[in-house]
């Protein structure tokens, strides 16, 4: 049943009173005044490295005010308050930013119009669905969700609540990728027969040693709906931050590279590059019908087959730089390669080297105002994430998996349905709204 989740009951939270809200008068940026009716007020859920990046992107958009954040890590909450209030002071506004351990308190605020979500993937669905249920629009980092069921449930939540959701697959707004997609769609290199996509390795079993949880982190909250008993705290999962620079120590959080907590490079970069392949091929909202893992009956590379005969393989796209991430489209009239900051074509005269126009975040803000679909709506994120999950399901089952993108089903493949990346039962007290299997 598509029941609304009673968030206060299962978390024991009380409503946030209106007395706690910030009343914001008219304010100006670059000399232009914005009335309260034109202002868009944002909150941020997930305040780590990506959340910080998204804050800076939002702060560059005219008409935006940021008033609140939420994270399970108190150090990151404190850092966010400092960054936001410093930005507010530079803009000449009265500094005020509230931060919460539980995002439900942020969502209870009536003054917040939309939220940006950059939590670990296993929290994407619940945070975004709950935001939709309280009439807030959502900028959601990619991949859309951790599982196939979560993606489908979130798509239902967005549409049934009439919300605007932009997936953070920002390459759709970047110049090189926009030009590549347009050339492929126009038939400039002929009928596409195959695509090479280099994204990286699938996730591996969780093997980090257990370390005591630091006092500033609510790791039980960080875990959220995850159920696997092998998961425990290690600082590489939730990188601590250094003072006074207030930056994370070391590389990106490694939860994304483990099966129990993420989908590896398959989703981390697949949500970017498979997404571009889908868009260029005109397959948004659809996808391949068969997934064959590397190593199966001599198959060298993970392979995806569309019903129209187009084949995508996960393999190097540049002979000179085999580890670089990107795409190569093979058409009957030529080829085209594209990656971040790079585009090359068998016919150089086709390239205009277009510049990036409106930023991905600005496109979202514009669509919040117009109520039109953004460049990466929920259906795009759903079909791309399903593609990533199916790759990993086939890889772990070590056999081909067939999928019907129209009915979003495996047919009679019970083993595939039972896989955690299709759906898993959340631990109590969490439940996935809008899901019917």
C-alpha cells in the first residue's frame, strides 16, 4: 500500500514549532531585490563532501537562501553552520542557519521550499520520499537510490505528490556531453551499433576492521534501514574532518565500494556515464533487456543488450588511456568519444565545442519556479539506476539476467527477484512507502 509514513511515531520526534522558524524579509543579491514570494528557501540533508559541493552550487543561484542542514555527524553540522553563516554575512544578510541530527525536524519546517540530499545511497529513497510527502521539491544526488524497488517507489512518490526532482547527474548539463548527446541523436555518426563505457569495478564484500564509533557520530542513525550484520563503523566509511580547514581527511567515503552499503563504481560512475549513453540512445525511461557479466562463457566485458540490437560493454573507451572514465559511440558513419573535459570525433568538423550553459543546480531552481521537468527528472534517474543495479545483480549471480523495462520485471527469475538490489526488507522501524512488489 502507498501509505504515508508516520515519521514522528517511529522516531519519537515532536513537531518543530513555528516559533523556531526564521522570518526572512526582502533581501538583495548583486543589487537585485527579491521579495519573499520570489525567494526559494533551501535545506540540506547530508553535509559531507558532496553536500558541501551542492551548497556552493546552490549559493551561486540568484534568489536562493539556505537556512538549515541535517547530518548524523555533529562536526559536519557545525561546519555547515559556519559555511552558511559566512556566506550569509558576505551577502549582507543576518546570519542564521539551524542544523539537526534528524532530518525529519528539518522537513517539519514550513519555511523550507526544497531540500538538497547528499546522504549515502541507502538513505536516498527515504529522505526524498519523506520530502515529497511534505510538499518539498528535491535535488537528489546520484545514483537515485540503492535498490530497484527504492527507485520505483521514489518515482511514484514524486509524481503522486506533484514534486520537482532533479537527479544530480550533472553531466547532462555539461557542454561536452550535451554536444555528444545531440550529435548521436541527430544521426551525425550514423546508426549506433555499439557503445564502450568505462566506469570501473563493481562493489566487493565488506571487509573493513571494526573501530569504536567516535562520540560526534550517530552511527546507528547513519545505518538507517540497512540490515546486514557485517556492517560496522570504520572511519573510511564516514571520513572525519580536519580543522581549521574543515575538510574531510583522505579520499571519498568508501561505503560506496562495498556490496552491503553501496554499488561500487557501477553506480558511482555508471550513474554518470550509463546515464549519458541512455540519453544519447533515446532510451531514457527504458533500458537494456539482457545483462551478461564479465567472465560468463568467455565474455570479456560486462555486456548490456537493448531490444533494438545496440550493445553496451563496460570497457576502455580510449586506447591511449584505458583507465579513464568515459564513452565511445560507434556508428555506421563514424565514432565519437566523450568524457569530462574531452570530446573527439572521427569527423572533427562536426564538433563545435559548445560551452556549458545553465548549471545543473540552476536548471533545477528554474524548474522549481516553472514547475516544468528538469533536465534529469526522476524517471531518468530511475531507469539509469535500474541499469546499474542490474549490472551488479548479473555480476553477483555470475549469469545473464533478463529484464523487461516496460513492466520492470524479471519474468519468472525468482533468484533475481530475491537479490538485495531488487528489494530488501528494512530493519525496524523503517519502511519503504509507495512500494508494491
